[in-house]
């Protein structure tokens, strides 16, 4: 049975929504380009307390958008079940933190392939300038 709800103003996720987001699904985020049009990207994420953590190689389009305008829309779906949220990000440029965040995400998304995760961390991510974005949920829409 599906339950649909919208919660505003620094919501607390229900246990069902938290369990849904804890599974290593991909998220789609929307940011705003300089011309005001939305830009979407498929990303890895993780839930840390009541915040969503995102990470990217610096210089990509969506991180540049978030540096200019911190508003974000975040969506994770599985068929007709979904959790959507919006908020504003905080930027974390410190490389030890950004590198630790992407390493944790690589291990999360490659839990069944730990050697692949470690190869990605060593051969790709550690060679990149990384940036982490954290945001507290401002509005959440859930249908689970």
C-alpha cells in the first residue's frame, strides 16, 4: 500500500523514507543553469543524519551551478515509489573531506565489488579535485 505525503520546513524523514534512501539507488538532481533553465544530472548520494551528501569532480556543470545558486531539487525513484526533496546546499572544498565522502560513496555503490570501489578511489577519484555538497531537506514529497 502506498502512502503519499508532503512535509515542509526542515522535515524529519519517516523510517520508511530513510530506509528507501539508505538503499544505493541513483538520484536525479536539478540545478539552475546561468540562463535560468533547469539542468539535471544522475548522481550518487548518501544520507548523513538529516542531510543529503553529494560529491563531484570540480568543474562539472552541476557543481558550477550549485556554487552560483545553491538551490537544488533531489529525486530518488523506484518505479512508482519515490522520495523527492528540495533545499539549499553548503559547499565543502576541503580535499580530505571531499575525498573521504567520495570514497564512502564508491564503497556504498560498489558494495558487491569492493575491489572495483578501491580501484575507482585510487585510480580516478584521488587524482581529481573533488567537491562535496550537503543540504538539509527543506521540503520533502514521499510516495512509498
